[in-house]
C-alpha cells in the first residue's frame, strides 16, 4: 500500500487547513485510516482514526472539536480538516493505513506533510 499525503503548508493561528491522503495498491478492501503528527524533538502522536466504512471516528483530546477526519472509499482517500489552528499544531503530519489479516496487524505510512502555524 502506498500513501501520498498532501495539503500541508504555512498558515497563521486561527486558520484552517485540509490534509488529504490518497491510498493506492493493496487490496480493494478499505483500510482503517488514521492521522498522526510529529513535532520537532517529539514522538509521533496519534490524532484521529476512521473505520473502514467511515462510521466510527476517534480523536485525541488535543484535537477533538477542531479536527475532523473523513474518507471517500470510492477515491481511496482520507482527509483531515483542521480548524482553529494553534502554534502547537506545527508538525509533520502522517497518514496511516492498517489492516488485520490472519491474526496480524499490518501498518503502512505516508511520507508526511509539513504544517507550520505562526502567529
């Protein structure tokens, strides 16, 4: 599975940004998709996850109410709508696909897209 993340950029505090992640390869069955981010000098952190059908969504408390994850299975794409951005949202954002197969969990990562929030 190849994941291509896009949509990052430089914005100001309070702005919005929409990240996209396109998946290719693998099977036709949708994957569980998630977004993570990694700030300089910190570990990669979970932000949001969406189930294969898009019916269940989970968020880290730090982004709940500001970020929205969604997916379009027809396009094999997942998006992260980010509103009311703050300085602490500055990080490299990664999309992740995962699947359980025969008792094992497989995980794939995109290359990351930089988001910089300035005052």
